[in-house]
C-alpha cells in the first residue's frame, strides 16, 4: 500500500470531520426517516412495523393530494414569475446606466432578510394596509389571506419578492460572460431589440437560466417559512404546502411515521423533477 505524503494526509484530515458532520446531520437523519416511514411511529414511545401501509395510505389521503397540487401550482407560477422579473431586471442592471452598482446592492437587500421576518411584515401589509386601501377605493376590504381564492397569490408575491434578488445576480453574472464582439457581429447583421435577445443573449446565458429554473423549482416546492408567517396552511387548508403538512402533522399531529413516508415520496419527486429539468435544458444547450 502506497504511503500518503504530508499534503495528502492534510487533505484527508480536513475532509474527515466534514464528512462526519455531513453524515451525522444529513445522511443519518435521512436513513432514520426512511426507516420510520415503514412504521406507525408517533414521534414518541414504541412503534410497530407496518410495511408499505403508510405509502399506500398516502395515495388515498385527500389532504395529502390537495397539498401536492397546491405546492406544484405555487412552485410553477412562482418559478415563472421570478425568472421573468429577474431576467428583465438583470438586463436593465447590466445596461450602461448610472449608479448600477448601487442599484444592484439595493435589489439584493430582500435576499438578506429572513423569510419569516419578510413573511410577518407582508402578513401585516395584507391583513391591515391593503384591505384599508381597498376599502377607501370602494372595495370589500377583505384580506387576501382570508380568501381561499387569493391567499396563494399572496404567498407567490412574497416568495417572488424575496427570490428575485439572487436570481437577478445569477443572470447578471451570465450576461457579463457574453462577449461584446458577439453583439457587434449581431448589430452588423441587423439584430436589435427582441431579435438580439432571442438569437444572441438568451442562447449564451442558457446555462444560467437552467440553474435558476432548477433552484427556483426546488426552493418553491419546499416552501415553508412563508406559509408559517402568512397563512399557517389556511384558510380551510387551501394553502397547506407539503413541507408544512409534514411538519404540522408529523411533529404535532402524531403522524411521524406516516409523514416520514410523505417526506420520502416528496424527496423522490424533487430529485426526479430536478433531473428532468437538467436533462431538458441540457439537450437544448447541446442543440445551440
């Protein structure tokens, strides 16, 4: 066996503690969660093995199905809104304008704030300020958060407001990798405005678009803090996301084993969607 030199030994000593921490706080809980998904564990006391019963019950539970539909709807809409707004802002902030460095800093502020803090601020805005303005204008004065029809829109607004900042920075990074001579060649061929963006800019920043799409979809599928701060799953469970359902019923509802099965299915779904997104966008990058 080849003896390691001092450099290799140093790298090994640096890596082992990180691997140990990752295993203890990430891999081990994941393994235990998968094990609990085959039991009727309530979060305390003894438990019995129930096999695949929890997984079978998931597909028969209307509340679980409703939470999946809501979460997917919110994730798709929020992902589209965030990427459209972020790309428009990035194009503006990457242009030759005054104070663009300061503006980039201002636009990044929402990403610094905690999701719960932002959620509670918007909760006050949607509950008191917006209804008061609507009432002054002759509206009903009902809060969006109290409406089963509009509460999810409020959540999309809050999610988008906070997520736009990071996506904008990623798009700006992508736009700065586009060589100027590409635009010069395009201008010679008469490419301006939309044609310039469609045929030159967007194909060259497609890898950054792929990253943003995957990260947005993953983050919005796991939406939790905004739900806690704004609606707590209401009204009438109309805004109950999968993460909130797993937490609420698993930790406080005595369904630890059942919700562990839900978490496993949710994890597989997120991985499958992320792989599908990367595969589709990867093929488009190869075509270009």
